[in-house]
C-alpha cells in the first residue's frame, strides 16, 4: 500500500470540474475523482491554514489543540504538561505518527511548518522537504522535490507522501507562458450582481472590494499592482471580478498540471492503480462572499468547505458522498481503512466501516470556526448555516447571520431576522457543542477566549487605528467612527 496526499492550499471545491464547475480547471483531479469517492460536504473544523492543518494532522478540533489563530498564544499547541515523556506518547499521536507506528514511511514536501512556525507538524515524518518560500512557491518549484523522491522510492512499499501546492493562494502568480485558455467565465461565477458589488464598495474590511490586498499603504498597493497584475487591488467592476476569478482558476489549473506529472510517474512505474490518493485542501477561498475577496476570514460555507477526494484500492469507485463530515473525520477514516487504532482523545470519527459498506450517514451537524481574521463559530445542518460573530475583525458583520445554503450558497441574503426559531435552535446547538467540548478539554481553556483577551484576531488586532484613518481618507467616515468606537471599547490593541 502506498498513499499519495495532495494538499492544494486555498482550494474551493466548487471550482473543480468533478464538483460541477464548467471551466476546465482540474482535468487530472477529475480523472482521479472518477475512480474514487467525492465528498461534497467536507469541512475544516477550524480555518484558515494553521488551525486547519493542525486539526487534520493532530486529529482534534482547535478548541482542544489550542490552535485557532495565526498569532498570539492561540497559534501554539497546548503543552502536554507534567505528564510529558522523554519522547512522544502514543495517546497523543497525530496522523503521521500513527502511520509511522503502523510501518509506513511518511514524507512531507511543504513550507507549512516554517510559514507558521508550526514545528510540531514534523512529528512522525521520516523525511521533510521545505521548498523554502513560505507559501510563495509555485508548482514548478515544488515538483522537483517530488520527482527526486519518487524516482528513488516510488516502488518501495508503504510510503505516505504529502505534497503541498500553493498556487490558488493570493497573490496569483501562474507564469504567463504556462497559463491555459480556460474559456469564458463559468456560469457559477456570475452570482455577483452590480448592486451587491456597489454595496460592497461602500462597506469596509481587510480584503473587501475596496481593499483587496488588505490594509496596505499607497506604496504597497502600487507595488502589488506592478508585481501581481492578475490580482486586482480593487474590484470596482464586474470585469475586474472576473479577472480575479481567472487568476484563481489559473492557479488551480497550474497545480493540477503538476499533479498530472506526478500521476504520470506513478503510472510509468506501474504503481498508480495500487496507490491510494487523497486530494484535499486546508480551506476554501471567499471570492466576494461576505465582501471578502481572495481570502479566508470567516467561518462559513465558502472558507471552511474543502474538497475531499479519496481513491482507495478495493473501494467502490464513482461514488458521491453527500453527508456532512469534518475533514478530521476523514483522517480518522483513512486510519480506519488501514486498521490503525485511533487514540480515544481524537475528535475525528472513524467512518471506515460505513464507507466500505456504502451506507454512510456522516454527522447530523457541524460546528466550524475561524479566529485568525475574525472570531466566528458557525453551525451547519439541514442546508442552513448560522454564523455567530464574537469579534468582527474590522469587518461589517452583524452578531448573527443565517443563510439557506440550498438557495443561497454564496451567502448574499441574511435571513436571521425572518427565522428567529431557526436561529434559537442553532444557538442552542452551538451552546451544547461548546459545553461538550469544554467537558472533554484537558485544560478547560477555550482558545477563542484567549484570542479575544489578547486584542482580537491576529491579522487585525494592530490595524484598527491605521484602518480608521484610511476610511476617513476614502470618504467612509461612518465606518471609521465605528472602528474608533471599537478601539475605545478596548476590542483592539491600537
């Protein structure tokens, strides 16, 4: 058994052909999906990048690992404490350590640990290759590490190879000579109407339509525009919106192209059919949803939903699983398929038996979070998404938002006021989840509360004063006064 884990950062499921996208962004991913299982409702429990991979590779939700943010105390793993041993303790094993304990040879090609100072990520890996650009690598710079390792080891049994591509992440930087004509804008991308865009332009927030690259100085914005022309610095027309989408789609296609080269190596060596393949991401990417353009700042259907494709020798192919899953459930399920015992403290559930039998029910509801750009926890169940905002992170969010995803997947119509009964029900679900999580927490600390006490989400906690000035200079006094009020209330550092 060999396992290939393709980890494409910032990858929206709904921009892949196998998930219904009409542009040809993912021919190689689609090819694998035909022979595998497509999970259509898989969600990262904690977004974005740092807490997401922490949950996936540690087997636990952020509220239990302590990692829910990108900086401050809540960007670090809770220490084991006085019970820490000289070496690793089996009950604390994460995904890679469990694979290694079962005789696999885990290898990772990724800048993730350096990018986020997440050195715990290396636990369990026998070899680690860091391309060295902290997430600014393009696929052609990651691929040489993969081909070098595979040329030496591809026929070895029981390897696990994690390959991390970053091309769909801003700034969009697919080389001009390797761009592909993807055709016209996909119908799925034409959800943004002129009136909604105008509303976004009058609003505010880092990575909103007016500030696509964040809260940059004039010089920073000009530098970005010169160096990354495929990533518009302001989206004030639908044409720029479509250009932005094209930059994103080109990034997906570029990563897919190099994934295809890896498949070819496996095929040439006669091991492709017997290799298990996992394709997923750490999070999605809001491209206009909730007035976030090209970032992952919310606990919502767009940011937390991730593609998950599993091709597994012996499992029935061509299946679509529509049930709700946490991504960490599928980590546990993969271990279950390998008959590896999962530590009792894991939050991920093993659905291997149901997957084999083809009668998977998944979970009835999920609670997802984001504490890096805003502090939000959300409940997903029965096609409804309720978002509770604890800290807005310099954005124009009400405390409660409710969306009916079946009719409004891009979250354009907040119907919380019209459905108080559903809001009350989902707030109750969130409260019960939180109570259960704290009862099973080993140190009884909610890391989101730590984020709030330290001045709010890391990416915005120091920018309130500077951004208020920016809003005043651009004719948005009403919003500037709101931020100055938040500053006075002590929600931000300065």
